C-alpha cells in the first residue's frame, strides 16, 4: 500500500463504524461522570449543611475556612462539569459528521423523501448542574454564616 493512502483504505465503512462506536461510548461515559460529580457534590453539600445545622460554629475564622473549602469544592465540581460540557460539544460534532458521512442526514439515501436522522439541536444540561452547584454553595454559606445572625 502506498504511503499516501490511509490505513483504512478499502475499509471506510468499518472505520466510520469504529469511530461512531467509540464516540457514542465516550458520550455515555461523559454523562455518567457528569451525574457522578453532580450527585457526589450535592450529597456532600446536604451532609455538610445538615451537620452544621446540628453543630453550629461560633469562631469566624473556622467559618471562613469552611466556606473557602466549600467554595473550592464547588469550583472543582463546576469546572469538571463545564469541561465535560465542552468535550461533549466536540463529541456531538464528531457524531454529526459521522452521521453525515454515512448518509443518515440526507433524504432519499435510505428512505425515499426522508433522512434517517432528523435535524438535531444541542441541548446541554450543564447549566442546570451549574445552578445546582451554585445553589449548594450558597445554601451552605447561609448555614455557616446564618447561625451567627439572630432575629
């Protein structure tokens, strides 16, 4: 085989199928990681908030230190979720390209007058996760600092 031909020459369908399968598996993995990061973060927030309600802290330095640690956890969770969102955009773009290469988005290729895949819209859920992370950190901050405020 000449050096100018790709290794998959003559096996284009198999190459596209392999790439499609690995990108779909990556999307599933990203979804699992997103869910695990978010549910773990929210669990920590609920446990911490519940514990703090039962055991208020009076020392302002301890409160600030705990708030810094909690904000750091929130930042890391948000950063991980946002990076997965950016990676998801890339993967979805690859899958769309593969669908196009396989003719799934073109009418009349497989079904007269229709395409296999309808036009799609990217619907990220990262913003919902980020709202949850922000709400978690604000809730714990209110519990931390609200215990020193008396009505």
